[in-house]
C-alpha cells in the first residue's frame, strides 16, 4: 500500500483517490465528509516524513511506498520534505516524473508469530 503526501488538503486526497483508478493501487488516502480515525492517525504519523520515527511507524502499519507531490506540498507541513535527509533510513528514494517515491523496506516480522 502507498501513502500520498501532502494529505488533508481540500483537493489532495480527492485527486489521489481519482488517480488510483489507474492500476488500482492500494492507497491509505481517502476522502469523505468525515476523516476516518485511521487516516487521521496516518497523517499524524507522517507529519515529519521522512524521519526515523515516521518511517518506522508507516512501515509498522504496512505501508510500502510514500509518494511525495512536491508541487502540491508548497505551504504544507511537507513543504520541505523533498530536502529532508534520508541517509540511514530503511528506504530508497526515487525521483520520477515530478514526484518523489520513497520505497520503504518492510518491517521485520515479529519473532512471536
């Protein structure tokens, strides 16, 4: 599953939902008259993305790709996300077609399973 950032703007999540009809990837974003608590939590966890805490939390939730739309991020909490350092984080950054893809390494399975 993937998360698109920024999230929470008037048109952002609507656009991502619409764009998802191409290939139907699983996305965490959504849009309705209310914000589901899970999406609100994901937005809160992703507020500082990409950093160690947000990457770990999103990996734990099962997200595998974060798509940053720098042109849409202007004036949001992700305005400088493209410039934030990623060295040492369990991800691979890929600049592609005006967006930045962050491929998150899967979280290790718990030994108790």
